[in-house]
C-alpha cells in the first residue's frame, strides 16, 4: 500500500479528514484522491480509504461501486463522456456515441490504448449531463464540449489522441483524468495565479441565460413563497 500511496498522498488524506467534523465524511473526496494517484479505484485504494477513515472495506466498496464517477477499471489519460439521455440522444448523442465507439474500437467504460498512457481514452455514455440547452454535449474529464456532432466529436478525440488539449466550450482548461481527479478531491495550487490559470474559464452560455434575460426584460418574477413554518421533526 505504501508503494502505491506515498507520504504525500497520506498527508493529503489526513488533510481531507481534517476538513470534516466526522472523518467518514471525507470518503468521497478521498476516493477522488485515490483516482488521482491510480487512475481508478483499485482494491488497494479501497483498503487505503478504509484504513485512513477507520471504516470497513465493505463500507468503502459500497460507496465506490454506487457512484459512476469512481472507476473500478484503469481509466485512459482522458475520460470521454457522451450524453445519451433523451434530448441529447434525439439531437445526435446516440450517433456521437456510436461513431466514437467505432473510431476508438471500444464500448462503454473500455479504454482505447494502454490505460493511463498518453493519448489513451476511456469512453462512456452517461445520463443527463445537465446541459440540455446546449445538446448534444460531451465531456472530457468532466469539462464541457457543447453542441457537438459526430464529426466534431471525432475531431476532438483525434486531437486528444495526438496529445493536444482542445479548449472546452466552458469551464476550466483541459487537464487529464488524474489531474481532474485531484481537483475533485479538493486540491489546487497555492499560488493564486497558477490556481486561477487552472480553474478559470467561461462559465456560462448565452442559451442558459436566455430565460433569465427574457424575464428581466418583461418584468417577470417568481411567485412569492408564503412563509410556511416547517413541521416539527422528531429528535434523533
Ligand atoms: S439530455 Fe444531455 S445534457 Fe441533458
């Protein structure tokens, strides 16, 4: 375990634990920390979390296998997620997923190339990525590429395979899967300028703000909520 998770990772795990009143609350970010080291959550990663948090391996496994963001098989340098939920699917998401699968020669949660090696890519389909107004969308390491087509998606993936990092439509600049996982664990550079360069980016789209803009122009407001007292809840 010590070979996989060095002193720096252990220090980061202790740092995470210190952020919460109860240590077990640090499990979700700690699983991201494990993925930032290994590129997935291995059995050793589960044992590491269990040991750090004084949980059983079964408790950690139950969480790691519940959430799709925790990968049980080694990921590629990049994770490409295609939304195939209703709206995206109808506007081309199914075709994007199918054609990317054919281009890469892989299916759901399979890796094209040697996992972790430069240019390797894990492909997955996902439910709604909460960007329906910009459908069809895909993500690379959870950064958004809006209004895609099969052609633009294949060009994007080819660029990733060449080692390029095309700028996402919105959000932070593209890193790689392990780098994104370290951010999801809650670790960023201390230097403000470096930190800003890693996380800053355009965060909103015109389409997303359209409703708010129309409401402002037309003076529409939401109905006032009555101040209803909350029901008493039995004390635990
Ligand atoms: S259906 Fe694709 S983002 Fe909502």
